C-alpha cells in the first residue's frame, strides 16, 4: 500500500524541514510526499529544491482548503494523510499504520497526538464515535497527522470547501465518521506544535465548529437536529462564551457609566 503525504504550505520555512524529515525517516518506503505551496515569499522554495524526492508546486491559491484539494488531485496513494508544514509525524509509525489497514481493513485509522503548547507537552486522545463528534463531546482528532484513511473516503466526501479556512478538518471528519469504518490505535502518530502563529490561534474554534455541526445536522442528520442544538448550546464551552459576552457587556456599561458620571 502506498501512502500519500500531502502538505499545504505558505511561508513555513521555519518548520518545513522538520516536517519533511519526519516523512523521510519513516520505517516504510512506499510513500510519496506532495507539497502545495501558496507562493511563499520566504526561503521555502530553496528548501523544497534541496529535496529531490519531493513533488511540489508553488503558486497563489485561495487558502489552505484549495491547497489541500490540489495536493489530493496530484496524489496517487492508496492511503491519504495530511501533514501541516509546522507539524511532524512521530517516528516509525507508517509501518504500524499499513499493518492496521492490512489486518483490520478499516476506512480510517485514528491515533493519538502529542501536543506542544506554551512549553508544556500533553497527549490528545480523540473519540472515534460519530455520536460524540457531532455534539463536540470529548476530543476529535486535533491534528491531521493523527488520522490516515483510504483514498475512497476523500473521493466520496469530495473537495474541502474553498471558503472554509479554519475548521475544514472538523467538516471532513463529521462526514467520514458518519459514513465510514473508523479504527482507533493508542499509538501517538503525530506531533502538533501549537506555536501561537497557527491559524486556529486566531479564531474561536468552538464557535466555528458549532456552526459546522449544526449545518451538518441540517443537511445529513435532520432527525437529530434538536438534540444537536440542545447539546451544543448547553455545552460548557458555550456557557463560557455566554459568560465572556456578559462580562464584556458589564465592563462596557461600567465604563460608559463612569464616563457619564465624570461629565
């Protein structure tokens, strides 16, 4: 079985070689690594030219989803995995993954992720249950390096939406978990480096995911829509959002009142 590793990239030269080396040093040889760069202005191209085994293109695109779709169309592997340019695979996991596909014949294999954030290290152990995923209960796979799937999964689901720039992974996983056979391994498959520059750092990911979950239920799971809405809006993170809005409103009123008193 051939593994296609697909990497979207834009001005990622600071970490790109680490990602490339984590593929190159695996314990399994039947793979390809395709990098679709969005027209970087740093020294990404020099790095790419230094690795003749890579297949890559560099051209302006419409964002990460567009780059991911381009990479998939260029690929030829039986097994697909995305690797962000600032992340990396754990050592010697390709052979383990291929062994699972050969023995258990799942459509997708989901493993654990080592997360590096603010100098601390933790392990993310994701759910593989659609019933959990659709109401954001427990963790969904936090990084694409931690799930591998057979080619027909993406062929069936179709292109990532071009206008989805932050939570395309959750959009995809909802559809995959609903329709395909998922297998869990307790092995750490990838390392997610939360640098503070990651796109997910710049948005309220829970609000974005909540919107995707509701739209998904509307389109594919209408009978569960009331349940999904109830669970999402009584979710602890929804309550935290409401509290933060109330606090901000209170502080604004206090500020306005103080200004009025001084006038």
